[in-house]
């Protein structure tokens, strides 16, 4: 996917317990194409560039050349799994009303999968 620009106001930020930052932006009314770009980008890792003026074509081309090398090694595997299961539930709730119910069911499936591999 190509880099896209959306005029926005950096509305605020919040420090999280895991030492990451949550940024909040507010936009004006967006075109269907801009909304499509946002929807396509949900839950994907990428870069955020913020400038007071629109980025030039050369700058956008340079951004397109960047490669994401993201890993969340700083989090324990259990937290990473919980986060992935939460995102999975948001994408496809599979009939579960809460993420907790979804998490518990998926964890039970994982436990049963590995229990079945144990010598009897």
C-alpha cells in the first residue's frame, strides 16, 4: 500500500503502562478513499510522520522506502498472545459477546491441543 496523507490535529497523547505512547489525532471530514486507507491500515504496524505542512512528493517517496522492523519483544509471550487474541476477537467475534469469553475459549482450545500431545 502506498503512503497516504490526511490533514489532522495532534489532539493528545497518553503514556501507557508498558512504556509505549498512545497518540490521538482528529481529522476533518474524510473522502471515501481516505476512509478506505484508514480501514485498510487498522491493526497494521507502520510509521507516523507529522509535519505542519503537506509532505512533498519526494518526502512521500522516501517514506514509501522505509521498512517496518517492529517486534514486541519487550512484552512477555502471554501478553502478546492476549493482545493478538483481542485483535482477532475485534475482527471476528465468532459469536462471543466479550473479549474475555473469546480469550477463555481460545485458551481452552490451546490447552486441549497441547494436552492431546502429551503421552498418556
